[in-house]
């Protein structure tokens, strides 16, 4: 029984660490460079580990997908379609 609990704890720790790393890389690669938002979020994620990653995932990351703050919309990677005749 103790071995099972240990394996579950190690697995949970690995999943939490992978999630933390994913959010850290996501923030570093996709967060806008305007102002100090990127730096503040990276500091929050690094120093609060899993809690910071969850906060970033729930509150900041969805805002990027609204289109107002996405790097793709600022760089013009996805141009608007041509007008219809």
C-alpha cells in the first residue's frame, strides 16, 4: 500500500512539474513583450511553481485567445481574407 501511495505521489509531482514547465514555456514564447507583463508572469510562475502556473492558465492564457492580445494578431501572421466581389 505504501508503494502505491509513493508511486501516486511521484506521478502527481511529475504531472505538476510538466504542467509548470509547459506554462513557463508558453508564457515565455507567446506572451506579449509589451510592457513588463511577460516578466511579471514569468516571475510569478517561477516563484510560485504549480500555483502560479494554474493562475496563469486560468486567468491570463485565455485572454490571449480572445484575439486582442495574441502575438499572431499583432504580427499580422494571419491576414484578413480578401474582400468578396
